[in-house]
C-alpha cells in the first residue's frame, strides 16, 4: 500500500511557479519533480498518439473491407442477394505502421501473420487504360504512405457509368448569391470596437477610463507594465519589538485598466510572512476597472532581526506585480566606540579603564561580549560569565548587559601587560537582533625609563685607575668634607614613559 502523499499536476505547477529561496534541498526536490513530471507528460503524449494511430488504422481497414464487400456484392446474382458474403481478407496489416508499434514494444500484425507479402507491379500501357482496381492500388489510404494490397481489390472490368460531377454543381447566380450571404454574416462580426474596451498597452490605441492619457503612454513605452498596483506605498514595512508577536497589515490592489482582471497571488517564501484569502468587490474573484481587492498579510517574527520578502501578483498581462514586504525593528544605538584604548601601563602592573556605554536608540536591547575566536559559541550560556571576559592581557566586564532607551552603563577594562609593546585583541559585541559588531581593545606596555638632564656642579669623569661601576652612565662626585658636615647637589631627571 502506498502511504506517500499524492502529488497532483496543479501542485507540481504551483511548486515550480513559486520556487526560490535559500533552501537548496527544496530547490533540488522541485528540479527532480519537474523532470519526472515532464517525463510523465511525454509518456502520456506518446500513449495518446499510439492510441489515435491504432484507432485511425482500424477505421481505414474497416472502410476498405466494407468497400471490397460492396464491390463483390455487385457480382452476385439477384436470386442470391439474400446470402451474406464471406468475410474478406483483413487489410489492417497495410493500414498500421508496424515500425511505430515495434518501437514502443507493442504487438504488430507481422508478429501473428506468417504468410509472405505479395508484391504487385504496375501494369504496362497508358494511364487511361488502367482499370479501377489498379487505380485503387496506386491510391494512398493514409498520410503515412500506406497502399492497399492488390488482392484486396475486385477484378471486375465493366462498371456502370457515373453521373458527371459538374451536373451536381450550383449555377453561377446561385453561387454569387450564397457568397454575398456569407459576406454579410462575416461583416456582422468585424464591426469597429469601442476603443475604451481595449487594454491601455494594446496597439489599437486603447484609452483608459481612469488613467490620464500621459500615464497610458508611459505604460505603453514600458515604464510601468502592470495592471494592478499598490494604492498606498511601494514597500510594506511592519515595525515590531517582540518575537512571536502577530502583526497584520492590509495590502490593497487596485485595477488600473479598463477591463476586469482575475488576480493570482504567489505567497511569500519565508515562514515569517503569511497571506490570507482575498476580499474581492464581487463574486468569482474578478476585480472590475477602478475597484480594489484586499489581502491581509500576517507577520510573526521568530527572531528580532530584519525580514525581507515579497508577494507576486499575476494577472492576464505579461508582467507580474512585485509587492515587497519588510519586517524591521529599530535597532538600539550604543555610544561605545569600536576601539577601546586603555593607554600605557608598566609591565607587571595593572590598569583599570572605564568606558561609558549609552543606548541612544528607540528600542531595548540585550548585549553579550565574547572573544572573537570562539564565535559562534555552542550556547550563549557557555560564554555569559559573571566576572571578566578574559583574553590575555585584557579582561572586560560585564559580559552580558541590557540597556533600555536612554539608559547607560560602564564597561570596565583591565590591562595587565607582560611585554613592553603595543598589544591589541578582538572582541565581538552581539545584540539580540542578530547584529554583530567588532570591538578592538588595545594598550601599551612600557618599562621604567629615566633621563638625567642636569646636576649641580656638573657631572664628573672617573680618574685613571679609579674603581667605578662600568654599567653606570653618569658619575656625580662630591668634594672633600670634614666629618659630620654635609654637601648638597640637585639632580634634574625626566620620565621617558607615559605612566
């Protein structure tokens, strides 16, 4: 028992018509389904062609057999006319295309008729001396070029003369009278139509009852080739602030032509948008000139990101109408810079820096800070820590925070350099509306560096043979002093670091 769902022809056409999207598996399924449907239609066409050919061959064979019986019946005396003639030999063998049947694995007459074919030759002499049977042999009975077999014809030589064909023809005055009558019937249907019933884009110069003539000319030139258009705006945007919140908006489609139109709506491809049944001004789904139909579009977002889709409106014209749909949430706007510079710090020291972060947008937002090399995480709970988000030699907190419009918080960054150089790491700031921003945290590690500018009395030079520190760059010498006396010198030093 087959338990799979039956796929009708209308379902296949709708899936092929509305194909498109990011799902590659669905595109491959529709492609394979279209190939199978095409092969199925081809086989049905071949089956219909074979059935029609066999029926026509049987009809030709039956007509030829009946004609042969009637010819043979004419030779029977009147006293024996009540006796039925025996059946004649079947002519179906020469009325059907055996090669066509064999190509489609069907039984042909050659499979069950074993007697050899009799080859007939044309008689010698003039064409006017040919008898009726020989003329029948030369006459094809089908468009495929089949000829009747010679033995199927009668050998009667004398036939009654037939009435001439010209005696059955009508006279010349009667023929002229009939032709005049037919011409009057044709003139009744070739009347001059009202130009307002022509479409605006026709070659007959149709005029619209609603649009001005300049707008009709632009439509003919190809600047606007739609019969139905949106009456209010080109893009339908639905603002929202919460997930799984059902929002509805009405789309109005107005018929801008002078003829009634039947519309067909191709629904959106994404799951966030759905469209209901249309509300038409009359019965039958037709929209009269100047009238409008309404469709309700429902929007249920699963995430707080932006959604884009469209509705395709098809009518009796060549060009469909595209109605874009957008679901957009105003994003939160933070004053946090993309580069967080902690400044210089001594190697082995610790420096804390705070940055003000304020939400200047119109919607609330939840944010998470994590190292860039672990994105995307298996789950946000794995990276949402209470302390610092460490990435040597930096740490940043808080890892998770929420800001309403107008609120602010402090982002604290700790810097613990281990090498005297410029260090920078990458963090990412993730918002609940699926937007990602890069944060670069940088700092400068420095060692202690001093420079002696001046000393009272100036610097001294070592005496020959005097023991001094070879690593010292400067020598300050005091003069001879008595015990318990003192001497002072002033040294001016400069700090070469930014700490």
